[in-house]
C-alpha cells in the first residue's frame, strides 16, 4: 500500500500555488470527472473559455426552482486566471482577513511575496471626481497580461505527481492515515489539503459525513447595470478601452465599487453576438453596461444534504441597497436606465464555508477540529475567509494560502 505524504485536492490557482510550495512530497488531484455534465446550465463566458469541455468541471449543481447553478472547476491553473483578470491588493481600510493575519503588516508581507512570485501591474488613480458628498475615483486597474500559472508548464514539470481524477470522499483511518476515495482509485496519505474552493470542499465533506445537514458559503452580489453615455458630460478618462473601475466613496468611506465594460460581443448569446459585432463601434460609443457592488451585501448559498443535494440561496444585508447610489453615476456622465437585480452572482468570490453538523453550525476549521481531523486535514483556500471587500479578491486568496502554508510548512516536508 502506497502512502503519500500529502494529497492536495483542487488544481485551481490556490491548489497549484500550494503544490508549487510542497510538490516534492505531494500528489495533486485536479477533480476531472468521468461524469457527463449538462453544459446548458453553464455561464456563456465559462462555456466559451472551456470550449464546452464539461469534463473540466468536478461538480455542477442546478437549482430548477431558482434557475441558478454552481460548479467547481477542474481546470489546472483555475478560472481566476482569466475571469476579470483584476489582481487587487486590499488596502488597510478594506476587509482583509483579520482573523487569519491579525495584523495588516502580516497581510501586506504576504502580498509582497505574491507580487514577487507572480509579477503584475499595480493599481493607480486615473481621475478623482468630487460631486457633493461623493467621490468617484477612477482606477487604472491591475489587469493581468497573462495567466499567473501555465497549465502546460505545470503538467510538464510535475506530470507524475498530478492525478486527473475526482475525489468522492475521505475518511480518517487512524491518527496518521487518511483514506481518499476517487472515481478511479483508493489512495492513502498522511496529510490531506482541501483547496477545491467552497463548492468543491462542501461537496466532498457532504459525501464524507452523512450527518452533515447542509453546507453554506458566501458570494458577492453585484447588480448588472445598463445605460448610455453623455458625450459632453462624461468626466471619465479613456486610458483603458476594455473597462473602467470606479471606487465610489461617501464622506471618505468606500460604499460602492463599479466596473463599466466596453461592449464585448462574447458576453452575449449566439443569437445576439452577430448583431453586437456589426454595431459594436456605435454601441460602444453611446451605450455601456457594467456591475455595481454595494458595501456589506452578499449572497448566502446553501447546499442541503437531503437524499439528493438541493441548492438554495438568499441575499443578506439587502437593506444596504439604494437605487440612488447607482443613479449617482449620472453625475459623471453615465445615465443608468436599467438595473438588473441578479438572483445570484456567478461567483468567483465564493468564501466563508460553514458546515451544519449534528445541529450545530461550524466554520470549516471548527468542523475539522470537532471531528479531530485538524492534525491531518487542512483547508487553505477562500473557504477559511470570513469576509471580503468589494473588489476581486483573487490576490487576497493567494496571500492567505501563502500565509497558511508557511505556518504549517514543517508538517508537509
């Protein structure tokens, strides 16, 4: 019986980063499945990027009632490599993970280490517009020019240490041994690292522990906005043709974050794509669409363990939402005529995984501790982060994983 020192579940950005740190003694399991997954329920942008290859998803759950789906990707390198491509540092007054880092200096130190490993542009202010009590701060965003991790490089370097398989469940055999069941194999390890994201981790835990009632996690909750531009009164700079980022502050406090997109035909269905292509220049000149985030608001997504898995979701802190906040964009030449309240976000901002077990709700680390798994099973991805800021959190997720892998590094080598 072969016993691996470490098994890492999840080959996204976080899983690959962890694997790079401790690859000598580790096996990485990507999540690639033999199942046929119905791609009709996949976001069109994801479908385009994955070329309809549904084996790149470990799990997909669809809620017919809510017309909503969630999925866990098995693509090596992770969807975060290209979704938005924005790589923000959270500032001291943002919601950086205080419960993990304790001090901002520790968080900043790990951000600096990530910058050295994965060089990327830094954000800077393009324009600062003051209107009454509001500041509209246009940012030149830190957009990645290429993927942080190369799938081909990882496969070439570590081919014998990567298993293209999907984890079903795991079980503690004794104080020093964990059994991991996949679609193809039974594996054994000393240490198991969960880095499949809140969805992947939740489903693995639900399949591993029958007494789990449900798992829940958070996502952001942006509004889609549509409008037209006032040519003469548009105060924005035109440094970036693809998108415009705006911090919106009220009395010097960040209350909203907004991304205004250039018209991109690939964001639309096949039916509209040709029309958008034909009128792209005209549409881009006079119309816009974007996303608008409200401070403090989030979605709570629940996966219930009833005979078959059931998905539900609710929006929390919705009272923070105020249409006047969106309409304040009028002040800088962006007239919003349609606000689309998304049922749920197509989230790449999933975080804060909690487990309802034996009638009690635990954070993922509390649950592992409760089941006396905390010396063998670890979680280093966004599942452990309680709260995120308004901006894309990818870099914060990486900094968190970087911090935690150093904390337990001696255990894995």
